[in-house]
C-alpha cells in the first residue's frame, strides 16, 4: 500500500460526474466526483457537486464536504493487495476511486466484485466491530481514506452523512445475515431492516468462549463474519459437534426451550455477531410466526440431534 496524488484526466472527472448524476444521493459517488473534479482543476464544479449533495441530504455542509474530499489521503494498492482484512479491528472506511475490488468472507468465499464509487469498511467504522469481510484490489486500485476524526467532523457539520453510511451498512448486513435462506427470510425487507436495528454488534477474539455450556440464555446471535465451534466437555477434552459460519445463528436452543445453554460456543477466528437480546427475541417470535417456526424447528433439530441430551419425548418450545 502507498500514499500519493491522483493522476486525474478530464475524462476521469467527466465519468465520475456522470456517475454522481445517476446516483445523486450516493456518498461514495459524490466524494469521488468532488475529488476528481478538484484534482483535474475544475474547482467550481467540485464545489457545485458538494453543494448539490448537501442539498439532497436536506442540510448545509457543502463546504465541509468539499474540504473533506480535498484533504483526505489517497491510498494506492497493487493487484491482489489487501485493502481491508477480515477480523482486524480498525475504523477507517474507504471510497474506491480507481479500479475494482473483490470482497471475500471466510467460510463463504467471494461475495462480489465492486466498482469505483463503492464504499468499503463502513460497517466496522460505524458499529465498532472487527472487519466483517476482506477486500482485495482486483487490479491497481486507488482509494480515498475516510479517517474517523475527519469523518466525525464532517458528520458534525453535515448531519446527513452518518445516516447515509448507516443505510449502506444496514442493506449489506441484512442481505448477508437475513437473506431468503435464513430463519428471517420469510419476513419483509422493511421488517428485517427494523429487526437488524434492534441487534447489538459484538466482536470476539479468537479463542473466546462466547457461550458456555450451562449458562443462562441471554440472546440469539447471528454471525456476520468469522467461524465458531460448538462443543461439549472442557478445554482439555472437547467434543466438537458443529462448526458455524456467516449467516448462521446460535443461542436459540436456550431461549426457545427456556433452559441453560446445552453446549459451549467458541470463536475459532475473530468472530463478529449481531445479538438479539432475549426480550426482543421473544417479541420477534410473537410478531413473525414464519421466523418463529423456522427458529423452533432449528432449535428442536439441534437439541434432539445432540447426543449429549437424553430426551424421552420431543422438546416443547417456550414461545
């Protein structure tokens, strides 16, 4: 990775401006257009774009946005170089200026190839968690660094910035954790977004015992990134019964059947989860019967398949 100036042509600036015109509420497209126009010598046009974005967001702060784009560092990455590493706890976000990037997640593989104007790293920057995916330069890439202090100052002067980033974060995580194949796949997009907002983000280091066998159930946890093992016994004689990865849940058995945790859950990599506390879990089960049925079925399957548990009759759910 290196730091340097952009070599921006008139054509670069014109194309960036066209993207912004197509997506006038996209923060990444705005910052890219402003920076390209400014670096190409079109400072009046850069100021106009910053002001137009601020007006779209219903706030002032166009001058602050212009200054932010002008002063932010440009990071350069060679082909295959890591822009963001999954599991690392840092808080800078980036706007891709030139070049495409690949997004990968442990246990899932490649998620997407993303183009210039895309924002990456905003999830960790906003939630305080570790990075939930790795991003690699597909070819040579230049990216605008959104440093935390500068971003906070911009948000102070332009209050719409954080909500715009939050919307990007929510859309990405909801699609990844609450997609059609998940236990929440049967509820509407708006309801899933509202449900996500009730979840508490948490990151656990490798080797952390996130849940201990015998503990009271406190939350339903949805894995955003990383891997976990589910096991019985103690640290010296583990009997691993399952491996969990992104999009999967744990903690539901104790909540559904009103009993203590039947197994230990250990982070075997840095693990980022979003936790739905027991009170909100119970409300969710009442409001969304389709999700309730899926969660109860999963909990029953896990409990009855666990040879550690002796059952004389099918377990009855609490909710």
